[in-house]
């Protein structure tokens, strides 16, 4: 028995959807690695403003209660004022420049950024020149949390 044109098209569409579902099932882990355009643009702007030392512009991209690592003394820095003081202290001692290279997201919504980090002494001599990872949690379009590497919150 042969299928009519309409029945054949429906059968073909059903088969195609089965294939799509099979592909999603097999490659679903890749879907979670896509970073939204908004999050990507937010983080690119944050790095650009950080590199330009535009503290107010960077802080405008962060949650008022942002939670940030203190890479110089250990521990965590909290809120806009804490981060402003931390960066002022950091920039009085070293000249870091962080350039985002790549972005990925995990199933928990954290975004990890591969970064080319160059840290110079104030005299211009290079102390660090390497690729590192920064991990972020973005809530309501603002950076809520950051850490070095791809860590758990």
C-alpha cells in the first residue's frame, strides 16, 4: 500500500523529529555549553572596562552584593565598595590586563571564560603572561559571583 502525498510528508516530518530528538539526546551536553549573547556581551564589557580602569562602568555590570575572590590576600570581597577598594589596592601594586578568549556555560548556569592574562609590575616588566579561567554566575543580567578557574559556588 502506498502512502498519499500528505501522509508521506507527515511520515517524513515524524521521522525527522525522531532524528532531531535522537541528536539532542546524544549531543545534549553540548547545548548547555552555549553562552547567551547577553551574558557574552556583559562579560566582554566587564573585561574592557576593567582593562580601561573604568571602575564605575565595571561595577554598573555587577550585582550590588557581588562576591569576588581576593587574588592578592586570599578570601572574598563583597559588594561594590569592597570591590572598588580591592581594585584600587591591586592597581596601586600591579597592572593586570585580562583579555577574554572563549566562553562556555555549564548546566548550572555558570559561565567560564578562558582569559589571556598579562600582569605587569608598575615599571612595565611582565610578571605573568598566561591563559587562565574565570568562572561567573550571572543573575538578572548582572555579575553576581566570580572565581578563578571553573569552580563550584
